[in-house]
C-alpha cells in the first residue's frame, strides 16, 4: 500500500466514530484545551485521550503545549486530502449515472 492509501485509511477510520467526528467539529471552530474537549462527553479523560490520539495519528488534529495545558485544533490538510479523494469518486459516479440515464432514455 502507498503512504497516501494508508493515510486515507487512517483518516476514514478515525472519522468512523461519532465521538471523534464531534470532537473534530468542535476543535475545527476553535482551539480547545484537552479538558474542554472532554467536558461534553460522559467519558473518562483517558477515553477522550484515546480518541484524540486516533485523530492525531490520522493527522486530523494537532496538539500544542501552552504552559501546563495541551491545546487541540483541527488540521485542515488531512481533511482536504479526504475531500479530494471523495471528489474523485463523486466525479466517477456522476459520470456512471449520466451514462445510465442516457442509456435508459435511448432505450425507452
């Protein structure tokens, strides 16, 4: 497998979980300390840390330290990669449906 394929696998695997998607949405709006990321969820801080680790390994978020706090924010590069991949499939399927429609119209 290519590194691009592995990266996309990691991205889509990370996005498969609704908690991670919600975390990504929240840190996409503004940078948050890990404690703030954890607040809305009925999960332990350890569980949230695991979710953050998956998102970080997929390069969907970045962490930085500011004093004692770890701050988390979204990384648009990985989202652009996933979006570009999906656009390729969208174009392919749009073409297929257009050809099917033309065939059905022709063979009415």
